[in-house]
C-alpha cells in the first residue's frame, strides 16, 4: 500500500514523548508473577521452592462457607432483671397466707434459688437448632457489667419454675396441701421470668464474630516444596500457588536493580507508543496533520491505559466493570471502522500484560468493543442504546462462560456477572461525554454529521428560503459527492455535509448568482452595468460570506474547510475572459481568482469536482454518453491543469473512479425521456 508522504512536526513528537513519560511513570512498580499455571494441567516450569514464609489464603468459596456457618446467632444474650426479683420478693413478704404463714420462709428460699438459676418465658431460650442438637447449647447472661455463660438446661422455663417451687416447698412441709395454698394465695402468679432476651446485643456480637473469620488456613515456610516439575496442579497446589503469587506481588516483587526495572518499564512504554503511532500512520495518516484528532487519540489511549493500571492496582476484581467498550464507541464517533479495532488492540495492551487474568479480559473486551461498534450503528438513539448495552453484556457473558468452561477463570461468577452488568450500563451513561469531547477537541462526530445533514435544520431552511436555486444546486451536489465518496472509500457523511453548506454564503447576496434570478422583474440582471472586476468580486465574496455565516452558526472547522476549498484558487472564467476580451491587462488579473485554499483531503477534492460538474452540466445540449464522458474529463483536466489537486491526498486511480461515477450519474439524470402524445 502506497502511503502519502507525512512529516512529523514537533507538535506530533511532543505529545508522543509526553505519552511515553506518563506510561513509564504509571506502569506498576512491582514485578508480575512470572509463572502461568492452571488447575488440572501439569506444572511446566522448574520445581518451585518457597523463597519466603507466606500464609495459605482461603478461597472465596471457603470464606463464604465459614461466614455462612457463623452467620446464625448460636449464643443468645439475655439481660438479668433485678427489678423482677425484687418485686417478687416484696410481693411474697407482704402476701396474706393466713393459717399457712409458715410457708413464707420456704417460699422465699425456693424462689431465691429458682431466680438465681434464671427463669425465661415458656417459649424457651432462643438458640439455633444445631446448638440444641449438639447438647452443648449455652446462653450469655448480662448482670450489671459482667457477662456469664450458662448452659441452657440449667435455666427454668416459667412453667418449670412453678413446678420446681411446688416441689421445693412440699419437701419442706410434708403433709400440707401446698399446691392448693399456692393457687389460692396467688403465689404462682408471682413467678415471672427474670431473664429477658436482648436481640440487639445478640445480633451485634454475632456479626462481630462473623467478621472475625480468618482468611488463611495454613502456613508455608521458606524452603518448603510448593510444586515439582511435571506435577499435576491440584486444587490444593493451586491454592498454595495463588497464595505465593499474592504475597510475591504484594510485598516482594522485583528483587533486582531498580534501574534495570525502570529500563524495562521504559521499553514497554516505548513499544506501546510505537505501536500507537504505527496504527495511525498505516491506517489513517491524515490524523498526523489534523492535530485535534491526534490529541484525541492520545487522550483515548491514556484513558484506557490509566484506567487499566489504576483499577488493576487498587481493585483488580472490578476490571470486569471497567467500560472498555466505551473507548471503541469514542473512536467510532470520529473515525472509520478499519482503525477502531487495531487501535483498541494497542490501547488494551496494559490489560493483557499486567492484569492477573489478562488474556481472558483482553479477549472479552476486544469482542465486546467490536459488538458495541457494530450494534451502535443501528441502536444509537434514546432508549435503543440499552439494546446496544444488552448486546455488549451478552458478548461478555458468552466469552466469560467459554473461558470458565475451560477452567481459565476461578473467581466468583455471580460477582463477575454483576460487575459486567454495571459496566455495560456505564457504556450507555459514559457515551454522553462524547459531546464534551467534540467541543473540547473541536471534532465532528457522526451524530453531529447526521444533524448537519438534516435539511430541516434552521440554517438550511434559511438557505432554502433566501437562495432556493443555490440550495437546490447544493442538494444535487450532495447526492453526487455521496455516490463518488462511497466508490473511493471516502467519508460519505462528511462530504455530504460539506456539499450542503459549501455555498451557504450565497444567501447573503442571492441575486448575484444566476440560479437564484427571477425573470419576473422584467428581465433585469444583477450584473448588468457592472464591470467584469466588480462582478468577479461579488461572485468571489460568497466564500468569505460563507465562512462568516458558518462561524456565526458555530459550524465545525471541517465544514469551514469545505467552504474555503470548494473553489480553491481557481479563476472566475466567465468574467476573466470577458475582461480579457474587452482589452484588460492579463498581468492585472488577481481580482478574478479565489483566495481560498486548494483541496487537501480526498473529500474536499470530490466536492470541488462535483460542484464544478453539476453547475456546468446545465449548459449541455446533448444527452449522449459520449458527451457526458468528454464533459467530465474536460472539467477534471481543467482543475488539474490549474494545479488545484497539487496538495490533495488522492491518487490518479481514485480520480478516475470519481470520473466514472460522475459520468454514470449524469447519464441517469439527463437521460432521454419519452414524449407523451396529446389526446385527440
């Protein structure tokens, strides 16, 4: 592929150097664990001996099991009610027992013993089933500021306390009908629970116990064998390797020279920046001349790289939630599809290199980015963007499931899926920032292009109202450039927008242009009575008027470039020839030439050709294919002879393709029609 010659000014080098320095400083300070392994596969490396002491970390599943075992309240808390005991004793002392007053000391002694053991309601002590089945159920009793532990079977239920009272008093006074006396005098009613269940304290204590679960389940000493060469990696060995890796990356890391480590980081940064530049140079070298787009690409690259490095350092499990597909959508707004995926592959390299499961995440997000770009073409307005998000989520889930089936991921699937759902929604929420980027970098997004091409927008409606002939000419040119742009792979939406606005300046003085003249004014003509120079000046002014109008309506700079370049530095031939024929001095002819810029991009060249062809084709008298072919060739050759394409990034082959398209287009518009006979 032949590339256009591209120079690299300091404005390109300086941002690249800054990007290199930022990446070098942002890369991890600790070395990554150098061994790859997977449960169920043999250990393909040399025998691994522990270089340092480290604890064996529990897996997420083991921690969940421990928490579930400790989550239910096993030991309940009860508060001792001294007021219940005091009120009960006073009631017994003041009770009128009549002839059975000798029972009073026995009653007080028995009740004191019962309350000392503790009385609860007939519902019983609140313990879980496991404690009751084990026979080791206990409860805590808080009395004042002290807490004591007591077996459940030593505590009375209310009904059991009444039975114990009857038994104790009857044994001391045999021969008396104690039960009748206790019922008649209301003593049974004075037996009340002195232990009250404290639900709040029970919950707090058991929550604290659950949070104190150990995250380790053993210890490996320095010099101990972890895994031998060729040995199968079992679940136990994998757990030791995971723990060794975590300790290595957290506390030990690289043990060599810091200078060498920084040099390695610098080389990695250089490689990523070099690949970044290669993608631009081979796929869209024009970006190196459009610095706004170049700076925008650097921003997107930094956005993905720094997001990867920051999340991987502080919360690596949340990488599933990072909206990497959003970077692809940010590119889709301003660049063609052929550049998006290669750029994403380079931008996601930090994810591949530094994340613990980088291969899985890299593949997941590359696929999700491609799906996002394709889906966004159809679902990019309003609520339909959530359909795009659902498709992104589906691609992530399918890819994640595939890797999980081959046992390349072993994290919590529910947690990972939840993070992917949130990340997919962030893709929709984060896309709104594209309008901020459009303004900040002075770019033109695809959504903005669609708005500009809407002929019902206020500026184009004003153009149609004030200069209807010029507006119709612009519509015809817009149709022509769109067909030609598709043939040569140019940006069809962009060049169509440029065609619609290229003559917007004509509405400031519409009668100066023949397509807007109305012959109802007695055949008067705007240029009657004007010298050729005056007429040429009025004609040429529509370019500066167009630039002023476009700037006043905040049209993007790229649209202003179409206005500035659609006539380039060409000559107003009709009035120049008239001037020469009237004896004008050829050396004093600058007033007849446009002062714009020559076309530079492929799109600007297409607009210049189509504008010239459409305007001049109205003078054709013959509708034969030969006439159209000769006419288009003449129009393009005249522009080339005037050097209008000298600075343009378009090949001869592409020019020929544009010419062929226009020949066919004119034949379709001006083809012969059947003359309908009148009715007799």
